[in-house]
C-alpha cells in the first residue's frame, strides 16, 4: 500500500487529520468550491457528533466558519449509511442549531446552517451527482416569493427565507461518471476515487495532495485507517448480499405467485365450462350457482 499516489478517503480525513488547524486549508477549499463563496474556518466545534470510535453513530463534523460577508455560519458535514437518511439530516441540522446557541439568547443569534452530506451509498432515484435544497415560501395563488423583515444592526432589512433557513447539499459520489474539468468536479472525483490528479487546480486539493497521503501516516494511524476501509467493504458486501437475496426471493415469490394465480385461473375456467354446459341443459340458475360457486353475473355472461 506504499503508493505515493494513494490518498486517504475524505470521510476519514475530515474526522481525523482535517480537525487540525494546520490542515484547515483543505476543508476551506472544499467548502468554498461547494458553497460558491469564500469560506474561512474559525473552529471545529465539539459535539457528540465528533466521536472517533468505530461505533460512532452520529458520524458528523460541525464547523464554525465565516462566509465572504463576514457572517458566522455553522457547517455540518456528515457521511453515514442509514435507511432514514432524510430524517437523519433533519435531526442533525436541528441539533446543530440548538447545540450552538446559548440558553436565554434571542433568536437573532441562530446561525445559518449548511448541511453537507457525502453519500457513498444509494439514497434513491436521480440523475445528478449533486443536489441542493433551500427553503422558499411561494405564494399559493400569486406564485411570488415571500421576503421577510428581520432585525440586523438595529435596522429592519428584507431577507429571503433561504438566507436564514438551512441549505442542504447531497453529494451522490457514486453517480459521478465524467471527466473532471471544473474545480467542483475535481473535488467530486477525489471523493469518489481517492485520486488527486497532478494537474488538479481546485482550491484545497493542492493542500490535500501534500497532507492526505497514506504513507505519511504512522503505523497506528495506518492500521486504524485500514480497519476503517475493511469495515466499509464488509458493510458494502453485506448490503449487496442483502439486495441480491432480496431480488432472488422476489423472483421466487413471483414464480410461486404466478403458478398459484395460473392454477386459480385454470380452476375458474373449468367451472365456467361446467356452468355453460349446465345452462345449455336448462338447469336453474340457482342450481348452477350452488354447484359451481360462480356468481349470477358470471353465469349471465355465458
């Protein structure tokens, strides 16, 4: 594994190496490219989401940062495989808001949240590799966007709800299948393959090229990282096996159901033939119903 071109997976790096202030440039570059404005990290916030254990359920990192306007924002980066993932995102955002506002503070102190999900698993259907969601209030009849008044520096200023409510980014890493030509695509390519091309120029990747090399880790870090990768591979194998078993079971059930349906249809056809003969022989309708189990409507259509 001593390959000079091998880099650490981003999900591991963001939990370990990138928490060091000296490595903030990597994260700042990624966030700047994704969000579309200059981001400077102030600190990595401590919360239960920043656990380092292998059983870490709340796999997220909270970051306090400043945007290009000098506003403090909270950025939540999370990467975990869960069935109820949208619910998990909502919970994470709510927790980030409440964890980082002091008791008794006014609602003015609520910070803008950017929720960034790096997904290495299938979350659903969609053709793109990057999805972005914001809150907008649209007039039911007029279709206009509501602009609200909010207090800022002792004055009322108009704001769109999207400037206050969280922004959501879903990065579907496995759906990226193109040649990287933009800074964002260079980052997504690294997230998917762990490869940083020598000619990559995206902000943060130059720092990543130097600081996220596998062979720069000590023996203990390499062992922990290898165990992390093995755990991911085992998890993927288990899920893939479950999907395969589910498909096989579905096909088997389909065949059995098909056979049962075919059998029932055959029996019904036989009863219809018997009823037709009884009707041609002039037997009463109620007698035909009694001995064939068919309905009056079935017999009237013969």
